[in-house]
């Protein structure tokens, strides 16, 4: 990873009010990354899973803010920090997939009658989580050692990011440049969303989810700590609902794919068919909801977003 000592020198000077707002938001996210990385090293699987998800979500938002801040005088510093964040997220990918499977198994169990939920979760866990039946303590220890090594590197990256972000000044970044950048991100996300819905493409939907998270992160940074229920707040709430459901759809898809891959490890093929049918039905409901909210999202044009951003400052 890029060392803190090799990061470019920060700028000095007074930023615009809007740039200062973005810098403060970046500082807060960088601090939250460190907390999430420290929590992820917990021995409790549920805490580690939640912390990994928290880290990746905040990293996505911070990356969006850094791409905006990079348009000012801190370009080299922001680009170096982006590389560190990218490496940290790549390191977490295998652990994230494992935690997603755990969560999806819990969700799938809840699709069945209460008296069947525990057995469904047990069967799924044995089939798709354990690499071999009756995994030994030694094997589990080796896996934990692998996880610890990854999480230690991610924590180191989080400290690097926090140190780097603390030196970003926001100098030279004008309000109109920030607004134009947010509008550009929104146009791209809106276009990608429309194409993904037409093609019914799960990979494209996941890609647009990242773009929408970036838009919301930037709008929230622009709004600061405002709790006013304006159009911008309604937009971010709607986007939040869409991104959560797209994420659920992808997570269920991952579990279904693993079930098919490990189908020979299911003692009951009848139960496997029932599980796959339940997942398919749930994904159908999710996608129906996504399409409904996406149609509402498409009503927000770039000009609408520009008006919203002006209203926030009024």
C-alpha cells in the first residue's frame, strides 16, 4: 500500500464554504473507517460482518467525496488516498462475500414458516459456508488467521486514509465546480439505472447502486447536518431505499448461485428446490419494488437536482 510518508504535500489556504463542508464530511468518514476497521477484528462473526459492511459503505462514499475534492488544489493527495481505499476494499472482498452469505442465509430462513426456519438455516450453513463437512478446529484456526491478516492490513490502510484526509484543505475548489460534479454523477447514475432496468441486468443494477451511493454521499455532504425535509432529503431517502433493495437482490442472487454450485451437498434435493423457489419469489418482489422506485427517481432531472442544491443554501 502507499505509505503515508509518500503522500503529496497538502495545500494551504482557505477553502470556500462548500469545499469546507466536503472536507468536514471527509474527515468524519475517515474517522468512521478506522472505527469500522477496528471493530471488524472482533471475534464475534456478527460484529465483524456488520463492521465490514460499514467499512465498505463508508469507503464508497468517501471515494465519491475525494473525486470531488480532487478538482481543487488537493488533486495529488486525493488521488493517492483513493488508491489506498481501493486496495483496502479489494482486500475485504472475500470476507465481504462470506459475511453476505451469512446474512442471506438468515434472510432466507425468514422466508419459511417459523418452525422450519432453524433447519433451513442449518442446512444452508452446512452446504455453502463450511468448506468441508465437520471442519476441524485447525482448519477453522487457519481461516481465522487469514482473516486476521487481511483485517490488520485494512486497519493499517484506514489509519493511512485518516492521516491523509486530515491534511486535505479544499483550497481552490469552487462551489459551482462541486455542484457541477454532483450533477454529472447524477446524470450518469440516472442513465445507467434506466439501461439496467430495461436490460434486467443484475450486474448493471449492482454497478448503478455504487453510482447512486456516490450521488447521495455528495448531496449529504453538500447539505451538511441539515435536518430540513426538503426535496434533496426526499431524493436521498428514495435513493437509499433503492440501493438497499438492489443490494438485497444481489445478495440473494449470490446465495442462490452458491446453492446450485453446492447442490450435491444438500441431503434433501426437495428442500433445495424449495429454498431456490423461495429466493426467486423474494427476488421478484424486490425487483418489482426497485422498478417502482426507479421510475420515481427518473423523474428527478439534472435541472431538478441543481435547483435542490441551490435551495439547500437558501
